[in-house]
C-alpha cells in the first residue's frame, strides 16, 4: 500500500477541520439568534420610546417609538419588493443632535420626489436596507445593520408602510452550517477519489 502524500494530506485535513469548525460555529450562532428573536418578540408590547437616543441597537427592533423631525436633510429610494420602492428620510433633530432615519412611505414611482417637510412621526423601529454582500453573512462578517423608524402614517403622495415583522429577520445559520459540513464531506470525497486515481496510475 502506497504512503499518503504528506503535504496534500495535511492541507486537506486542515481545510476539512476548518469547514467543520465553521459549521459548529454557525450552529452556535443559530442558538444565539433564536434567543434574540425570543426577546424581540416582546418588544411590541413595551412602552413607546422617544428618538433619537445616543445608542440604538438591535435590542430595540420592533419597539414602538416617536420622534420630531425638525427638517429632512436628504431622501433616498430603496427597493421594497411587491410594494415598489420605499422612501427614507434622514432627519435633523437639532443643531447638534444625532438625527434619525424614518421610512415615510412607499411608492411604485422610482422617480417620486417627496415634498415632506418633517414634523412629528411615530411608528416602529426596524432594520434599514442593507447593502452588505451575501457572502459576508456566510462568514459572519457583515457590518451591523442600521435601524430606522417605520412611520405609521405615510407622507403625502405615498402609500402606507407595511408593519415591520419579526419574520423579516433571517435565521439562516442552520443552512450555513449544513453547507459547511457538506463542503467538508465533498472535500474528503474528492480527495479520496484523487488518491484512488493516483494509486491506479502508478505501478
């Protein structure tokens, strides 16, 4: 029986070990995500908070909030699936305030020009559109997603926003784990076939 090639075998073993490690890491992240979702499910029943606040994190998702937009400083248009496009305003809250983002409604006109001038808004905190590449989520390196206020009442000329739902938060860690385990298995099969081909080729 021929000896295994040392360097290729070491490289394959290290690669497979890394893939398996990533698979178990994704399973751990899935457990953490399930715990977070359980906590967020209770946010809709908590008291209304006032925006802006110094630090706004994912623990405030689906919490009802109110704010005063002194002046919208910019608008952006983002895809909203079947609803067409959502209009997001960046609001000024004072001379040195941190400001906040508010989704003021949806439209099917990509060229819609909002005439909204600000004022009091209320609604629910949700994730802002993310532009992180999908591959970043696979490796867990995506930047924290920004949050915004989804207004209950649409601005003039716009359609009401869909109510944010906890179902919008992806929990794909189990699928990612299965992928990493599958990659490890495939790598072993391919290497096994390569060794078999090598054994048959050499006298």
